[in-house]
C-alpha cells in the first residue's frame, strides 16, 4: 500500500520475438538420404523453446541445439493432458527461400487451443516470427526435391509442478521441425486410394467437446479403434456421430420428466482419420458440389480444408488475380460449389447408388489430399469410383494447385517467405 492506494500488479510479459536468442550447435548432423525419411522420425539440429512463469509471463525465446525437455514428474501435462500442438510445413521456392503456407491460420488456431485448455495466452504474430526464425536456421534440412518439405510442430504444454486439478499457469512453448518426403510414395502408377472403416461404436468428438481444437488428448483415444480397423483390413477410421433430426422426435412427459423417443436417426460424417472429409457430388445440371461437414465444434478447422473450399470459390470467379484461376482440368463452364453441411453415411450411400458421387477424399497437412476408395459400414463395403493415378478429377485439380502454391510456382498471397 502507498498513500492508501493498492499497488497494481505488473502486467505479465507477452511472447516477444524480438528477445530471441540463438545458440547454434557446435557440430551439425549429416543430412539423411531423402528417400530414407519417414514422417516425424528425423530431428534436425535445433529447436526453439520459451518458458512461461506465473509471476513474470513469457521469458526469452531461445533457439538451442535439439535436446530432451526437463519436466517435473508432477507436471500438469503428464497428468491432465494440457498439451496442444500445430502441424504445418515449409517448402523451398525456386530461389531457395523457405515458404510457409497460410501460417497465420495455424497461429490463430493455436491461440484458440490454448484458450480452450486455459493455458497462458501468447501473441500469434510473435509465434509466426519465431517459426520463421527457426525455419531459416534449419532450411538446409529441406530436401530440394519435388514433394519434400520441413514439417513444423509448435507445441504448448502445461508445466505447473503440482497435481492440483486447476489450470496450469506454468507452460513451455517449444517448436521442433523434421524433414519429410511425399506422403504417398510414387511408383509410377500414382497414389493408391485408402480404405476407411466407418465407426459407429466409437466417436472422435461430440457437441460441446474439443473436436474443434488441436489437442493431444483428442488423438490418444483414436488409437485403439484405428488398430481394430486395421485388423479388419482398413487403413483408417471414418468418424461418425449420431444425427437425430429434432423434427422427428417426440417429447413424452412421464413422471415429471421428459423422455425423448428417437423416431429415426442416421450417422453423420465428421472426419476421416486425422483429416477433414470431402465428397464431390454431381448436381442434376452436371455442376459439382464440394461437400464437407460444417465447423460445428466437432470438426477441426483445417487449413487445407479451408483452402480447398476457397479454391472452389475462386474457380467460379476468375479474375486478373493469379489466385482466382480456374482449377486445372475442370472446365470454367463447370461450376464447383463449396458446401459446408452435414452429410450422413446413409445419404452418401444413397447418392453413391444413384451414381452421383464423383469421388471422396480426405484433406490435411500431412497428405494434402488423400483419395478414398472403400468405406466399410455395418459389415458392408461401399466402393467409390477410382481413377488412374489415384486422384479423381476435382481432387487432382486441388492437389496440383496447392502443390504449386506450396513451392511458389503458383503466385499466391497464401505463401509467406522465411527471410
């Protein structure tokens, strides 16, 4: 107290990229043969780390030689899954500068995930600057081959060294990077569509849950269902959620309570493995609907998902802007309508029976576009159209456009240089 006026607490320091310290490794690792790279297996020379303390806020970010983290055994993240992450890639453009793809979307999504877990907030612009700095330091790890990139994994974990069930005001933000090759190994025959098991007895997310956030706790529960699907001969899970039409329910008051009798229900599609789901439906006039589930809280707002929808809109609106171009192989006269709406597995099967499903695919950072050829549901396989090279007409157009943007061959405001 001073003159009867209580002291105001000092504001906590925000994440500040201008405070970055760089401590380079004395000896650098040998670069691996690109063909030997497996996703997430190879670690580079350096990482970035910064700590948050409850009384001071964010400390100085540091790029340091790659090393294990030191955690108290009582750390919050080890007991209560206060872990979140992002996934993004850096590619080399023709002049040798690394390019990031829409990193602002990843940074914003990471701040929302932190808010959902009540972890300390941070400036997303500072996060982007730190990512660019680390990528610039490690750019020698990006193979100069088509389809190769540097996978970037920013993480935020709660490190409060106590087991009380309260939010963690201690945190560690770290970024690691890993060189990676194409998701699909090309053997001259193109990519092979994957098979999915439509799970109706396990769910990945639910209304009011955390499906819209990139949290570590969302992933561990998916491993057992995916393992069981693999035992049945499928490569991934098509995640479903019971869809009850409120117009088709009866509210029956009994003994002072209201019981809801389900008159009919179907299973709506949410995601395909760790990817957003898309179906290409042929309209009566021959134009195309690009259908994907809406962002209702059960679906992750994927960067590739949003990009596919935007490219579909651009196809319909050709202008002088280089981004607003027609999709390759799709005539300008054939409109592509992005549709964010619920679609059930039963509706998809009915449309398939009518010959109106042109293709289905998943979209995400790792695979970019992943064609889907077979879906098993209730002991029956639904076989969707397959095409030479693996990709259908629209997914091929989307992946070609995106890959051109990734490496700077297609000029786009979505590309951010790491300089």
